[in-house]
């Protein structure tokens, strides 16, 4: 008898647990939310989309029902019905780049604060791969797309996005696309500002270190550097513009060779923070540590360093280097505002937005 009772209780427990798991496994629908909140399905839809005039009390009941039931909104279905999916597509050409990593962080932070989700894809360097990534995002029903990084198929990307009625914004380190909505730093202005600062400190023999000749960003920066030297009637020597990989070791070696060949150089502008750090170590090795003072104080002993940085002022190395900084994270915030403007107002025209650099000097 006792055995039969135990068996029955065990059987009842199994049935109870089975029913529980079946209930958990059941997909909660918008109808379930409406029933739990005591409102119509259309009212639930309006609350979820943020559209229409819904009283605070009704909105609270719907949101409580969503929370209790664990309802997950089908964003793709919402997009197909003509609403917003709440998802922004982001294609990054080079995820390993510190600049684009910082930009992505700022963009994601700003969009998530507005209740948006970022769908991140790695674009790669091949045009076909980038086009394929865009098609994937458009198929998913995203509200807008951001392409971060230079592209040789910008026009085709714009055409495909326009056909789907999806806003498209480009973010890059240099100017490469005239017909699209773009956001980029003002590389030439940054270089002019940095070079002019060194000139005002008394330097007249200023060299350049770092970057590859194939880089459009480098070309714009070198252009600003050269034009400023010409403006002030200062000498420019092609051998003073040195290419170098973004490696501290290579930069240290390169600045050592540069100063041995041209010992009268009193200042060097570095392509990025990695080159600047390597140059600093190279100057220490040569006994010509950089200084922010004028040429009269350091000529023949110390060499001043200037450099470009993609991080905020608080993240800069505490070294005697003057920086021209266009924080990529802040560009990400601006980019988030731009894509949201395009999504919420289809009449907003595409345009070019250039972010100016700031000068950060050693205190």
C-alpha cells in the first residue's frame, strides 16, 4: 500500500513538472500580453512601438505584463509590418584598428542608451564581402546602416540601401566619398594646427615620421604639415618625411636614423600614438629626450615631439608630447545622433560632417 502511494505521488510530481516545462517552453505572444494586461492587442502594439496616445497607467500595465510573461518582441516581424525594428546595422572594415574600436564603443554606448540594438559585422577589405554584409543587414530589416572604414564600392552601397529605403551613413578616417552621408575627422586641419604650434615654439626644422604612403589619412595629414611649412616659408625636405610601420621598435629605429642623417632637426611630428611612443624611446636612446620648450632651449640636445591621437585627453600618455586629438569615441556619439536623425526624419539630407581636432599640450 505504502509503495502504491509513493508511486502515485512520484507520478503526480512528474506530471506537474512536465506541465511546468511545457508552459515555460511555450512561446509567449502579443495576445498573451494583451490578455494579461486586460487590453487589446492593438494597444499592446502601440505601447511597444512607442506610438499613439496611451495613458501612463495602461502603459504600465502592458510593461508589467511583458516583464512577468518574459515576452520577447519579434523585431523582424515588426519591421515587416512597417514599424521600426530598433536595430542599427554596423559594418566595420577593420575591427583590429584602435580608431574603429573606439568609434564602435562610443556608437554602441549612445545607441543602447536610446534603447537601440547594434548588429555588428566585420566588413573586411574585399568589396564583394562588404556588399554581402550590407545585403545581410537589409534582409534582417534594420532601421539604418553605418559603414565604418574606407570603401571602393560606396556608390553601390548607397544604391542598394536607397532601394530598400534604409538610411546609410559612412564614418571614416579620411575623405573618400563625395556623394554619401559621411562623418570624418579633419586630418589636414589637425596637421596644420600641430605644425603651427611647433613653429610658434620656435622650431623651424620639423620632420615627419610614420604611416604608409598608401594611406589616405596619412596623405591628408602630410598635406597639412607641408602646407603649413610653406605658409611660414620654412624648409621642406623629402628625406625628412619618413614612412614607418605602426611599431614602437620600428619608430625608435627610424627616428634614430633620421637624426643621425639630419642632426639639426629640432621637432618631429608622429603619425599616431604608437609611433610617438616609439620615437620617445628612440630619443631617450639617443640622449635627445623630447621637450615642450622652445628651440633656443633644446636645440642640439632635445627634440620636440608632436603626434595625432584617436583617444580622449584622459587616455593620453603622460609624456612631453603635444597632441592633436580627434577622439574616436566622441565621433561615435556624433555618429549615433546622425543615424537617428536620418531614421526619424526621412527629409534630412545627406551631407558631410567634419570633426575638428583639438590641441592638447603638456602642462
